[in-house]
């Protein structure tokens, strides 16, 4: 296999535009450069915004069912190329190919189909009221050029979760995918060309956050920014966009708790918490990283959880056998490992994984960014590993005694994205769900998603929600029209 497989170009006004300045993009599974991507800046972003602006009147003026047809065609073409996209996503991001095949690419197809099929039935619903000789009604209008910024953990999945609602609502788009995972977004541009998608409606500019991202979010002709990424970047974007009164959606970090009561189905719980802690190498914003276990089952839980974690196969993302591939980048791997050191400094015990279990890798993957699933106990709730987002295969387990106590402790976090509760008592499940300060609570399950339901976080995890209704409201403005009729 050649080392350099991909040369990514910007996609502006329907054509691929090479960029003289490029960045190396590494394949996490091998540690080798496998793609060159544009190092875009203001010039490229300005060209993309101008193209999106030119395309806006025609695209927003199309009947919504026509826009839906365009999106459905892209979904069909993408689905036909599932295998190729899954391999590219895996090589670019580090996740196992089977996971990209089962989750990332099918979800990208679903995003396109879901919004194309649901929004047309709801968008023009008018709130009609007649009163004293007037009729009032509302219309929802697209906002204009939408700036979309997405992260590296679920590259195509999260990009299309923004792209589909923005487009079906009639906006045109300039997207800036993560500089660490640009390849499938670029491949999607080729699909857009194959689908005869109207030129300029979707523009993709590749490059770093401080350069291309900053130029996009601060552009005066981009009235709406949808961001998914870290809380630090989200905070910065909020500061940049606030004085310009842009519409802003922020989906940011998490420090998600699982609360395990002693009456739960322990085997089902342990199996799901294995997934919620370690799938995608623990790099899903919804991953569990603090597990509170009720004292009577604490030791039994730990034994089962450590056993199941030790059985996890880590290695070549092309292998069907591995559950975990590589972390996304070398600096990120180093950051995650540093947290295991912090845990030891803070008095914790590492029960399995980093520093405890051997990591045996195939020859081709020895330079890749791998680590074993790591479980830590004995930490104080206010320690670094219990408070800061690690975003890797590291989870902390601590005991608790009462419901009242665990509510306070689980809520002792700056973040508030999601939580899971494990119990067979409906009363406990109900009370916990209402008391946890997060955007989503799963009871006896995790990551079961219905795109009709609002998704998002509270506190440092985000502002705004994504989903059928919320995305429709975000990507449009409501206008009230009042007409005198008598
Ligand atoms: P990041 O904040 O480093 O980067 C996210 C995106 O922002 C990238 O495209 C990056 O280039 C861009 N960016 C960086 N600086 C910018 C700037 N000054 N202006 C404009 N854009 C800029 O995040 P990441 O490391 O790519 O992703 C991991 C983070 O994303 C984690 O914190 C994770 O929890 C979070 N995340 C949240 C959700 C959610 O739905 N809440 C989903 C996935 C990931």
C-alpha cells in the first residue's frame, strides 16, 4: 500500500480547487502521512463564502421537495459507496473499518435521508391566527450562508448532521471539517459532483481551526455558525461571533456519568458500559468516563468490568477482530496517557490498560497511536480525571451509597452532555432522569438515538439542540406576517 493515498482539494463553486499550501494528514493506524490537505486561509474562505452567497437565491427559491430530491440522490450515491467511504474513514480517523461500516457511514446516509424526508412536512407549517380584522401567520425562512465546523471523532457522521438540515431548510453552506480528518468530506464533494448537486450550494474549505476556521466564523457574510468540537474552541467561537450577532449552535465536550444501582441487570450493564467507555477508542462525546457504582455490587462490578476490558482486542483497524483501533493523533494519544499519570499522582489505582497490560501490535501498526482500555479507581470526585474531559479509552469507577448522594456527585461537573442510569426500579430511574443536569439521560441503554429527539448539552457541553424540530428552527428564521383583511 502506498503511503500517500490522497490529495485533498478545496471544493468551491462546484469545482475542486487545489491549494498551494498543504498540511500532512496522518493515518493513525500506521503513524504515516497518508493525505495532503489544503492549508486554507482567508482567501479560500472568502471565495467559498462568495460562491455560497451567489448560489443562495436559486437554492433557497427551489421548492423544498426539489431540495429534498437533491439530498436523497446524494444519500443513495453515498450508500452505494459505503465500503470505500468506511475504509477511508477508518484510515483517516483510526477507528476499525467494521465500525465505520456499521455506524459512521450508514448514519451519514441516514442524516441526509432523515432531514430530506421530515423537514418538508414541517417547515412551512403556519401558526395562523385571526383577530380583529387581521390574519397573522408565520413563515420560516433560511438564514443565508451557514458556516459549519466539525470535529475529528465522527467526521462524516457529524458533518452531515449539520449539512442535511442546513441545506433542506434552504441555506447554502461553507463547511470546514477537522484538519485531522478531511478525507471523507472531500470524497463527499465528489459525490456531490456525481449527483449534479447545484454548484456553490455546498462549499468545503480544508485547513486548520485558527486559519480556515477562524476566517469562516468571523466572516461578516456568514450569519449562522454551527460548531461541534471542544469546549475551549466553542468558547472562543462564541466570543468571536457574539458581537456580530450570529446565530450560534455549540455542541461541545462531555464528562458523562453512568450511575449503576445494585438492582440492575449487571451483565447487560457491564456489556453496554464496555461499549460506552471504549467504542471508537473512547472518542465519542457521549462516552462514559465516570462510573458510580452502588456499594453492595461495587466489587462484583469491578471484577466483571475489568475482565471484559482485558478481553478487548486493540490493533489494526482493518481487522474484523479488533474492538478498538488507534487514537486519532499522536498529540492526542500523549494527552490521554498523561491523564493516566495524573490519576496515579492523584492517588488512583490503574486496574487494567495503560501501564498494566501489554499492548501487542502487528509490525505495520507499531508506529500507530494505540493504547489499551484503561480503568481507574480510588479517585476523588474533584481529581483531574474525574473532572476534565480525557476523550480516550480511560474511565474511572467509584462507589456510592445513596440516591441523593449520587445525584449531587454525578452533577458535580462543569459538563452536562449525557448520563446513563442502570436500575430495575422505575421510580429510581424516573427520579434520576429528572435530577441529572444533562441534555440526554439513557436508562438501561446507551447511544440509542432517534433523530427526531433533541440532542445537545447543558453547561460547558453546549448551547442549542440538534434534531428534526430544533435543527429546523436553528437553520431558519421565523417571520410573522400580519395582513388586514377587513
Ligand atoms: P476542536 O475544538 O479542537 O476542533 C473542532 C473543530 O473546530 C475543528 O474543525 C477545528 O479545526 C475547528 N477550530 C479550531 N479552532 C478554531 C477557531 N479558532 N475557529 C474556528 N474553528 C476552529 O475539537 P476536536 O479535538 O476536533 O474534537 C473533540 C472535541 O469535540 C471533544 O471535546 C468532544 O467532546 C467534542 N465533541 C462534541 C460533540 C457533541 O455533539 N457535543 C460531538 C463530537 C465531539
